[in-house]
């Protein structure tokens, strides 16, 4: 198959999911990318009185095209996704965890790129209190420096349970989309918002009672106060499918992957995941956000590449969970009102890539 960086193998990205150094084998033009890690959302388990939990922010994204010489050394430090927040004792919530920073440097060429992680989501049991979602990470040092999307806010009103969605990561398409925010009128009402998508598309907000909003797609926002998800980049709507009809995550699969190994951060085309009541949450396609849920069995998948996971709020089952994220996205907040624990998803890990493009 030859060696990466040779003429025959140029334009195929090499992926670096962990911290390491890499020596460039061939002189040429390269595209370097750094993706910060996503944060986790807050978690609140409280019987009867409910609570609120906001979503975690998405990691930042930095990209640079540069001429490199054989034997140049690229040093990469890859950030870890924010650890899950767990609330096991009724009335004792836990804030999420901030995502780690990813850096990529080449001393010989004066390159120093940084993509910080998203900021953690928060939780509350105080009536009429609103908790902002975590801010997205910020990037420096690239030709493109894109901020991650903010997590969605959540407001606690008497006896209600509200969970904000996680923010998407930054990307070559700009700032990541924010997670949807959640507020209801209280009275033991369960409401959860959708996760954000790359390209600035927002997860669906929840502003009415007993709603689970759709996640954002790579071509449109999630719908507010409705299950409907955002469309994909060319208007596709089938959950979990990319524009070529292949399932790379979502309903048909527990796994996620990029649409393309050539310029992978631009090949993200998925629609959002729909919101859902009384069932596990629905993931979106590549780059898209998951839907908000009132789930009973627990989230058994990871939200897709760089998208945020939806919030999860429920009153039944063996506790509640929001989904973890695959890469860069922030996880949604989670609230449980009957059984514990409430467990937020893990934020998406960071990543570095190196591509020879000329």
C-alpha cells in the first residue's frame, strides 16, 4: 500500500486519537487539524421536586495548510472528553466536566495550534433558577479557528424536570451549533431539548410542557417544541444516514464514522435525530445532533461525529441517561425524578489529523 505522504497516498487523512509525535516522511503541502474535546452536561436526581440540568459545550476546531519538509516533527496533545456527571442521592446534583484541550505543534515551521475543550453543563434544584449551558471551546493558530457550540440552558420550575442539549464542535463550516434550551411550566412536567450540529445549526428548544425536541442536522435547526429533527446538508431526513444512503451511526448502527477519509471534517452530511418520548434517544447522522428524550432504558449509543447529544429527562425506569458523544461534541444534561441515578453522557474526545494535499 505504500507509505502515507507519498504521491500515491496523498489526500488520505491520518487520524491521531491520542497524544503522540509524528515525523513527516515526505516533503509537500499538508493540512493539519486539531479538534478540542466536548464537555459533559450536568446531572440532577431529585424525587418529586425535579430539577434542571444544562448541556455541555462543544470543543473548538483549528485547521492550517502548510508546506512541510521530510523529517519535520509534529507534536500532538489530544484532549479527553469531559467525564460523565452522576447524581445518585436525591436532591444532590452534579455539574458536568470540561473537555480537554488539543494542541498540534511543529517547532521547525513555527506552528502552534490550540483547540480548547467545551465548558461543563450545570444543574439546579432551586425553583425558578436557570442554569446556562457550558460555553464552547476556542481555537488559535490555524487558518481556520472555529469556536464550539454552547450547551443549552435549562430552567427549573416547581416539580418540573428540564434538560438542555449539548453543543456541537467547531468545524471548517464555522462555529458549532448550540444545544437547545429547556424550560417548562412546572407541575411534574418532563421536557428535554435537542443537541446542536456542526455549521451553527441549533438543537430544538423546549418552551412548552411535556416536549422532547429534535436534534439539529447539518442543514437545519431542530424544531422547537416538536420531535422533528433538522435536515441534512442536502435536505436528507432519514435518521442516521449520510447523503449517499449509508448508515454511519444513528438508528441502524451503534457505531459512528466519518463520511470520507479525504478532507474528513468537510464530509459530514447527516440529519438530526428526532425527539422521542418514553424511549431511548435517537442519534443523528454524521455531524448532527441527537434528539431530546424521556428515556427509560438508558442511552446505549454515542452521538455522532462532532454533534451534541440531546438532553434526557424522565420519571421512570432505572434512572436516566443522556448519550455520550463520539468526537468533539458536548453531551446533554440529564434529570431523573423517580429513580436514580441520573447520569450524563461523556463528552466527545479530541482528535488530530494530518493530510498530504500537494
